[in-house]
C-alpha cells in the first residue's frame, strides 16, 4: 500500500514555521542512509535523497519564492537559494527525518514552470554548513584565559592540580639536558627553564564546549565526557609561533555613543537637473547597541546618482606607552575580518569600507597589545557621497592586561578540520538526533548502543546477492610529518620506513589502498630522567636545534611525578621536586592508553610497547570483521512496515535467518516501504570493551561506576552479578545513565612473609614488605539483561577487575 509522505520546509529561513509542499502522486522518493561505509570508514556520512521533483503549483511557487523569476528579491524573503533550508519528512503523519533541502532547479516546459527539483539532506550536512570556514582562532576562549605571569605558569607546572589550561614541559627555544652539568642542564641553576620558554595547552574537551556555544549545537556522548580520562586528559598545544611572545587578550572597545538607531540626515544638493534630485531624504544608518558594544550595518548601497557607502575611520589619540605594539581587530558576525597594527598615536585613518554584502551583519572592535597598556580609540563613520556626513563613535579608554590569549596562540586550522580530525582519531560517528543535537561516539560504542532486530519475515529471500567484501591491500594510519629532531632520528634509524606513531601494512590479497591521515602532529617525547619524567623538544635537527612551528599537536596529561628541576620566574631560580607530565600516553586504572597508531615503546618504561594504541582501540575490531574469511557483503531487498522504517537506526544489528549483520547502506523508497539493504556479516562481540574504560576495583572494595546505554529496541536493562555482596545503583534503568556498583573487600589478598620470630616482616632494602604469591585479583562478572519491546531478552556480559 502506498504511504502518505509529507515534506515540510521553512518558507522563511530561521522562522521555525514550516509549510507543506505539494508532491506528485507517483513521485518516488528514495532516501539513502549510511554512516560508516566499508569503502571509506574514516568518512562520516548522512541521510540524503536522490533528487526528486515537486509540481510547480501555486502553493509550491509561493514557498519557492518563484525561483524561476530571477528578479524576485528572495534574500529579503528569507531564503538565499545558494544555501539549504530547514526541512522535515513525515510518513503517514509519523515523524521520519529532519534536515535541510537544497533547491536544485526549476523545470520549464512550453514556456511555463512545470516543476522543481529538490534534494533532502540529513542534519549532519547542516553541521558542516554551520562550521563553514570558521577557524579555531575565531572562537571565544576568554573563559579559559589566565593572567600571564611567571607565578601562574610555574604553578601549573609544579602543582598537583589538573587545570583546563596547563603548561607542558616542552622546549620551544633551546636544547635541554639533564644531570650532565652543562649549561643546558635543567637540573642546575644555570640551565633552569625560564617560564616564558613554555607554551600553554588547552583541554580538547573545552574546545568542543566552545564550539557548541559558538554554533548553537549540542554534542551528546558517553565517550566524549569529563568522566572518561581518555578524553578529559587530552590537550591541544597552543603553539603557532616559534618562540612565545606576549600578547594580551582581545578587549572589546567600550562604546559610549551613539546608542540606538543612527540617522543619516537629509541634505539639499547644490546641483540640479531633470534627473538629479534636489533634496536627498534622511535614512536609517547603523544600529548601535552600546550594552554589548556592537553596531549593525543597515541600508548600505548605491542609490540614484549617489550612494550610502560609508567608510570606517579610526584613530588613537593617546597611549600609556608609545613603544608597545597594539592590534585593532574588526569583527564581522564574530569573525575577525581586518586588523590594524601600530605603535603610539595616529590621526584618523581608513580602516574598512562597507558594501551591500555587509547589510545585516553585526560589527565589533577589539583591541590587543603586546604588553599591558591603555589607549584611547576613536572612530568615525564617513558617508563621503552623502553630503560627507560624519558620525563620531566615542569609546571609553581601553586597558589591556597580560593574558594567555588562547585565541591568538591556538593553531591555525578550521573548526571543521579540527572536528573531523578528532572523529578520525577515535573512529567516531556523528549523527543527528534532532535539530542541532548530535550524538558523537566511537564506532564500536555506537554499535553497542544499537538493538538486534530480526527482519527475516520482511525480506525477499529469493533475491539475495552475496558478494566478496572489497578489502584493502595497503592500510596506513598516519600523522602529519614532524620536524622535531627526535622524530627525524626515529625515522632515520627505523628500518621499516615509517614515521614515529604511524603504522602501515601491505597485504597479499587483492584490494584497494586505505589511509587515515590526521591533521595533527605527534611529538616524540623523551625521558630525561629515565624513571621520573618526560619532556618534549620542539626543535629541528642538530646542530642548530632551532624552534619551529609544528602542525597542531595533541598529547595527554599523564601524571604528577617526582624529580629535580629548576625553574626561573624571570629573575629568581627555584628548585622543584614534582611536576605535571605530558606524553603520548595516559595511565588509567593501571592501564596505559596511547595516541600512537603503532605499538611504540613507552618512553617511561622502554621495554613496554603501547598496545592500547589508536588502531587497536578504535579501528581493529571493524577491520578484523571485514578481513574475516567468512565475511560477505550481502545485498537484499525488503519491505519494512512503518513501525520499523521510522525506528530503525543504522547501528542496529539485523538478523536474517541464523546470521547477524551490520548495516553498510540502506536505500528506502519511503513512499512504498521498499528497502534495498547492503549488509556486512557481524562477527564482533555485542559489547566491545576496547572503547570502554577498564574498570579496576580496589582490593578494599567500595563504590565505582561505569556508563551504560540502553540499546535500541530495549525497554530497560537490569544489572546482576553472581558474586555475593555486589550491588548496583540503579539496579534497573530505562535510560542512558552512569551505574554505580558496590563491591565487597577482596579477601584473597597476599600476606607478608614473617621471620622466625613471627613478629617481624621481611623487607627489602627499599623498605617494601616481601609477600607470598597466594593472593590474586578477582574477576567480577556483570550481566546486563535487556527486556526488549519484541518480548525477547538479550544478555550482555562483561567484567570488573578487582585488585589483590
């Protein structure tokens, strides 16, 4: 039976008011859904339709603003045809998808418009549209800026407190040595690290939060949360210059006047003629909002025989220090579009010329300086062709203070490149759940959240095609090439012809090449003190050891460790004994996780390879499933009922007869319910522990926690354990939550070995007790039982590890 499909579209962009499009009765609307595709699993896909046509009815012509007539002012009506507009689809009055529609073309027959061709895109594409070409430096990080003082820098090196902004021990100025008595020995007073040698680093989690605030979006996740140290302890190094230069944070120029609507006064022209007006009327000009220090461009454009094209002139009439360089930034809709650099005072000077394209844009001026100072900024809007009218803009004096100024230090990259780089790093899937709300999860965790649905009765088992999976011949995972001399030494000495942290594999089977390349650089750290702490050296090869500007660098906050180190505050050197250490790996509950693709050797423990690397944690299970000799790509046709097609998610695992599959691609004719499925055999465990933090329970017992997602198709989940005394809060959940689990004391603990006197322990030279080997850890099995809507139950099993 043919279904009733309704397509709604915002006829005025951003209004929230939707108008229903009229559709052809026989039009076929095919929706393609694919999130991770076997041909390129590093790319994130979204829903989209094949282009389909709608009639050029009176209703549709109105909604489409008569696109076929180029003289219609569609921008003022709220829809710029160069951009997509919000839309939603319903099937038999049941909500199906939200997203955007792009108007492709109008189809003309016999001199009249006959139809329009449109394409629907899922919400993820709109996220790419939102990011556009915005750079990280365009975001507002002032909430995380701190006063740039020697005390603050040294405090964040030597105090056991993990902050959003830290100063890793990475040299960007000179070569460091340790305990060799030379002038470069940072253990000595002469070789002490001066505080301004260090660049700051910002938690990546905070960058994600700033992105959400900037673009009005929400990212939901159970992995990208502050309780997961594999995410919360990840930092981006704020280095975009060779050596650290002090600049203050941008201070918004405080507007005194005007405030409100600016009026451009009328004037009488001294010229006259049949085509030349005598009186030019008054007009609304810029709108000033002194409460937020902005001015909105209005009514800029060319008029008959004249124009209202203003220029912005600026001057500085006084400064507290004529030797300090300052930067006056002009922002348009929150993005810097022009910067004026100077020292001392200067007379009114041309800064910016407004055009018609600026109408509706909000402008703001901010001031940065190389060191703290006070300056008096002045401004003028000059309408040179409208009687040379001048509107003075008065500002309060601007005083800057020395701040870390994250926006000026953050690497030069777009938000889109940064976001997609993080998705690639953790093999994460990003999909929309509602307007401007997205779930972001590593692929395995995303599949863990899916349900298991038996579709056997809905499939056409007589038309199944089984194909060989197109596997890969050459597999490569890599970072950007690093110029760090330690990285170059690694490459020069490596017989495998690969960069540090990268991995690659050439297979004997037939197939295509597959490469995942991150936009980041992986800096090889070095252990100066063998047992205690690692440092970085962002310097080129010997003998110069010059500083350089790296690609964006990510690393982990690892630990607060002991040692001996001298730090200088600019005048005084002090010896310190504990430091915050950053590295390519982090230890969580005794398990080491790394940011390398390859199992490189641990710099702190050189004999231990970093097995829990990015490839092993986030890519291995998917590729192992693909390379399984039993894996096939199965193409099957089906006819889904409305209840299934509106609830099915791409992370659901499908059962046909006695085999389980994951969805590679789904093409559905939403008008008929016919579905073409491309499925891949699924041999992976139902819960993949690789994306879940290993939960270690202390030998003394107590309460710990783990995140839980109720799978698609489940009513609730109940937690049980066969181990006596283990309890759960909540014991049953209907929603995604964090589950607290209480465990009793491990009684199977080791005991000290006593002397013959039975009153003294045997101890080592270091003062440690010698114990027997009779104790052991305890494996605590957990069963999560899901009660499903179809009346069946499914059980997921995993373990907690209790220390001994």
